[in-house]
């Protein structure tokens, strides 16, 4: 694993190699020499592999790799007997039967089979038997285990796409057999991630829960993998170069799953829907009688604005949008000035042109794509402003930041009875849950809040709160709750300013901006809002990661806590070695069993890339990347 190669880049590289029939070569076949023949292929996927592929590659990317047609394995597909086919599917008996049927029907010229994860011996033998019976084994050119059974949506963020794991692991209705099955599925997903990264990490895991179970199962799988790949570069890597895998149960910190955030990406995920790089925005009707509408935006892995600014606080993202639009206008003006053309729209790409016009034609695709990206983010930012105002979201954020301030409880009671333009009852419930987790509320206060909810928001199911209350009461992990209280990012004394008025001002300015008018004063307003943004704090997950990766500079309390974590080394002979003395790691893979979110990802990246400290690489993953509302639903099920 290299510090400068992201997990996403690694996955893209493996996928492109697969689409090149597992040969090394140019990722862009359009750039291939004329002497090199382009091999056009068909790609067959299933639902799981489509999710993996679509998160990092677009149709144009497939075309560059020689893919002319792609379709689902269970759909009706045309016979193309002269064309090779690449299968990228889960190793299941259903998919094998589909492949055998295609083979028997001579649907394609030659078959290149790639499984998303390791195919077990029984299934492989069954496949070989059916191929032999068909008498067409010569058509099978390749069978590969690709170890790509995970979804990457950000450079170093991945998900196993396993929903409701938190519910299943914490429900009394889940039997032991089901637990074992889930642990095995999670361990297989992590094995895929580790193998594709070409590493064998040291494993540290939280004790007495699902994280420890997964760690033990993964340790066995890695040992088996190593025994089958003796002599590989992975197997001989020195201990100094090895990263650490940190496995955690979601129960170690629930507050971060409910919190409101100012980070641009986190706000998009919270206020709208952000799934597999698609942002779904609800546009609320301006007038009564009109219907709400939805708009989908696809965030391309090459989206320059998202890649540069998604991790910034919202006001900084607005300022950046302003600066980027100015830069675009200057560049467009420079191009048109050389040509004597008043607008880029007047350029005819097909016209016989002078050198200046030719230069403008060459720059046109880049400028057009840039403008489309900026227009998209302007609309998203504008829509976020609307939601912030309509729901008074800044108020909840402020209360969560100052949770331990005695005045906050009174402020929350006042806020509870205030009506907002748009229903914000679930936002109020989330803030109430955070207060419950971070502060020892009196029974009287809890009953008062619950009675307000029942009276004013009867539609709100309080089962999630009931679960959280029981969780806190019955939690025996006192050391974890202490960690939450001392290192959470909700305890900052934020500036007590009227942010709503500022947001209102920012909203009107942004509207002007989205219409292509650079409005004066936008930057100064965004700057003033910044004073409301709290100072940077480490979330509990980052505190834990710091304690394991950098014990010398971490707090003594968190280091002592992580000293108790399970230590496994898949490369040690004859069972597990004794834990070494505390050591530093440059690279880590952090995985949460039971759901993660963008807030934790961004907090970890901020710590890892702190310019005042040694650069570290942290890859963050979970069974599923979950929004606050989705996690609320899971807790509701457990509390009902």
C-alpha cells in the first residue's frame, strides 16, 4: 500500500486491467498505436458487481476499455457469437448456471470469467463439471477471483454494502447461526479489500463484540490466503512497512451517527440523499398546490470541485464556488478575446479556423465540462441554503456543539416548541439523542421533552430514543463513554452569534450566483459565518486511531484503552504472537461493524493530513455508509 495511491485508484486500476482481459496495458484504447488492434467486448454484470463498477467508472470509461455493450446477467441478452464476453459477477450457483446456459447456446465467441470475490472449492468444482459436460471448455479463456467485493465512493472510503448490520448484531432475535454467517460475509468483504490493496496488516480489534469475531475470522482467512500464495510480494513484506487494521463495533460511539455537521459532503449526505455518488435533491414547491420535484446529480470521480472542496466547511465551499466561477469566467474571457468571438457558444468546432480559433476549439470541451460541474454545485449549495433556513438546522448544530454547557438544555426546550418552515421534528429528535448520550439528563427533563414530542410531534416514533436510553443505562463499557465525553467534537464553545440572519443573507447572494451573476459581498458574508464554525476536534474514532497509530502523541487515557484491544498477526507462525510494545504506523485501514458515515471519514482524513504532523494514510470503511435518518430507523427497530 502506498501513501500516494488511493483505494479508489487501486480499484479502478484492477477493474481496467480486468476489462483489458487481465492484461497490463493502456487504460485508454483510443490512445493505442494504430498497429495495435482494439478488441471490442461485451460486459455482463449482476446487481452487486454493477454497484462496484458504477461507483468508479462511467460509460465513457467502459468504451475506452473496448466495452461496447454491458448488461445484467439475468436480463434477456442478444446472441453475439463473434464477440468475446467478460463476466464480472458474484460467485453464486445462479450466476454459474447463467454462464453455462450462455456457453451451451454459443452466445459469445470466448468467455472471460471474473468473480467479485473468492469462489469456494465446491462451487468451482461444480462449475468445472458443468463446463466439461458442455464439451465447450475451449471457449473458457480465463477464470479469475478479482477480490473486488466492496464499493468505493471516495478516494479512501469504502463500504461492503451490507445494510442493517447494527440492527442484526444488537437484536435479541438474531440467532447464533445468523451471527456466524454475517461475521463470515464481513470477513470476506475485508479480505477482498486487503488483497486488492496488496497488504497483510496487523489486526487490532475492540474486545467482546462483533469486531473481535470478525477479526478472528479474518485472521483465519488471511492465514489460508498466505498459505496459498507463498513467495508473493505480500507474504515477504517487512513488518516496518505493514499497516494496521483497526476493527470497531458501532457501539463505541453512537453520537457521531446522529450529529449535524457543517462539512459540505456531510451536509449533502444528511440533508439530501447521497448514495454511491448520486446526489438526490428534493426541490420543494414554491406555491401551494404545486408538487415537490426531485433532481439527481451524478458525482463523477473526476469532479474537480467535489474532490477539492467536499471536505471543507459549508461557508468555505461557498467561497470556493465563487472563486472557481470567477476563474472560469476569466479563462473563458481570455479564450474568446483571442478569437474575437463574444461568447464560447459562438465557437463552431467544425469550422476551418485560424490558430487562435483552433486553440479555442481545443479548450472548449474542458471549459464546457468545468462550467457544467460548477453549475451543478451551485444548485446543490443553493438547495442546501434553502434547507438550512427552512429547518433552522444551524440551531441544532449549535446545541450539539455546546452539549455540555448548562444553558443548552434550556435553549433546547425553547427550540423544541418553535415551528420551522419545513418539518424538522427528526432533527430535533437527533439532537435530543445526542444530549442524552453526552449529558446525564434528569428523569424529569427527559419526561418533559418526551411529553413535548408526543403533544407537538405525534408523528414521531420515539422508539429510537427509548433504545438509546436503554443502551446508555445498560452499557457496561464505562471506559468508552468516558472517551466520548472527553474527546467528542460536540463540546466546543461556539460563538453565540445570530447565524440565521447570516445564512439568510448568504442565501440571497447565492441565488444571484447561480444565475451567473457574481454578487458582491458573498465572500465577506461567508467569512463572517466562519466564526460560527467550531474549532477542529477529534471524534472518538479518530482518538482511537491516533492512540494506535501514534501512541507517543496521543492522550494517555485513549492509549490505555486501546492497549486492551485484541492483537492478531496473520503472518505469525503457530497461532497468535504476543502484542509488541506500542508502535507507530504510517498506514491504517479502519473499519466499523454496524455502519459508518462521512463525518467520521472526513474527521480521520483531516487528522491524517494535518500539515503540522507527519503525513499518514487512513482508509475508512464500514458495513454500510449510513445517513442519520437511516440509523434512526435501525434504532427504532431495536427500541420497538
